[in-house]
């Protein structure tokens, strides 16, 4: 009797879990089969166009490789999802599907809220390119005009990602004096990510914003001296989160450097 009761409880819990999953899991519907009015369809198209612009920013790509020694599809999906959330997309899920050969493929579903109160879920492939590295955040998984690729419509599960800890940005300034028209080396190698890795470093010297790069250091030349300049380092971690830090550096003029070297200044 007790055994039957335990089996019954397990069955009920399992069924409730399936019902809960069915109610909460995103459902991807082909746009032309969603029953949208012409106005809603236009609204949807405009929103997807804006999403595609964000995804196509090559400065946001992690520059990581896929496969041996690199990332998995799920890591790319988590990075893309976190980056999109940072840029204001609040409805973002990572989903995974395992094919008949046992290969797990993960991608991102982005929810677009429409004015009728509904949510349109758009599949995003985080690693769609033939390039050996992720050069942007991915592509909307189209197979034709207003038709999602069937391989990105159905999935096995929604991935429950752990809470991400923010990275910590740290600047190691040049050892020597910084002088106008002369290169100085700046380092971000003491920056850390408590629960992952830092994938991108972006420097801003004064008002000059440098492209994000995966390298730990950068060379920069200040064209004019005699004043202090702010230097900012922004780091991006493997979940798309960012942190920044700013320091100040005095840039010497050539005349100041010469006087300093000859010891002839007061």
C-alpha cells in the first residue's frame, strides 16, 4: 500500500512538472502562422530587424572558437543570451536539443512583446558562421522569407543557467612615464571573473573608444600632453556581463620629458 502511494505521488509530481514546463516554456510559432494582423506583423518585423542589428555588431562577438580547446554551443548560447539581456532584452532563454547521434545543440530564444499583449519567440543561432570563431552574437535562424529554420523551432529543454557573478576590471598602467606622441603599454591582465573567464577588453583613452579585443594589453599614443586623461577599461565575461574601472594618467609633453631626463627643471 505504501509502495503504491509512493509510485502515485512520483507520477503526480512528474505530471505536474510536465504541465508546468508546458505552460512556462517558450513556444516558437512561425510568423505567418501566428494569426497576426498586418499591423502586428509589421511590428514584429521591425522588432526582429532591430534585433538583427544588435546581433550583427561584430564588436560584441566573443572571438571564441567552437570545439576542441574552445567553447560548446551551450557556452556560446549563454554568452549571447547574457549579452542581449545586458542590452535590454528581458525575455531571453537558452534551449538545447539533442539529435539522434547524441550531439547537443544549444541556441537562444528571444521574446518580443507585441502591443496585443502576446510574446513572439525568435530563435537565434549563436554560432551560425563558417568562420572559426564567433565574430558577432549570432543570426536569427531563418530558412526563408518569414520562416524560421525548423531545426531551431522545437527543443528538448530550457537550460537553467546559474546566477552569474560580475567580472572585476583592473588596470595596470605603464611602468614608465606616459609622453605625448609616444606609445605606452596598458595592461588588463589582473582583471578577473570569479565564475568564468574574461573574453573581451575594451579601452577608452580620453574620448577615444577602442574596439573590443581579446588581448590582455594594448598600445596607445596620446597626441598631446600637459594634462591628465581618464583611462577606462571595460571587460566582458563569458556570460556577457560587463564591468568597468577608470584611472587617471598625466601625459607629459616632449619638453617636460626632456627637462625631466636632463635634470634641468626646477
